C-alpha cells in the first residue's frame, strides 16, 4: 500500500510535473477532464471507479455532460498523500487509453 502520510509541498510539486493539467487547490489535487460526450465521460468514471475501489481510495468528483471534475485528498490524513498521486496517475492512464497493471 502507498504511503498515507501527507506529502511535503515540494514533493507534491515534483509529482505534478508528470501529471498534466493537475493543480493543487484547497489542500487537494484538482483536474477537469473534457470528453467527446457524456458516454465517454461516464465510461471514464466507470473505469476510475474500478481502480478507486481496488485501492479503497475514492475521489470527490462531479460530472456535467462531457466534463468530469476531480478532487483528490486523503481525508483521514487531512491532505495529499502518495495514494492521491497514485490514483491521479491511474486516471491519466485511463484518460489516455493506456493499460496499466
């Protein structure tokens, strides 16, 4: 299991270089994804749901037609941890249609 301690700000910044479009706001990782249509957005969310359930680490997110807004934080720790980074990386792989173990 990934680290569950809050990451220092400089480590979060380092991780963000590999996560295009992600930022930090209000103590959480944020990104908004845009898709061709609702079906593609919902399919992405379904794929992420399977990963998140396997990790037992669930995003705060919303969907409006072809957009999915995501906020990741480890609530039990009160900030961003490696678990959030791992889920964000998985989301990026799913968004790009890349298989991941």
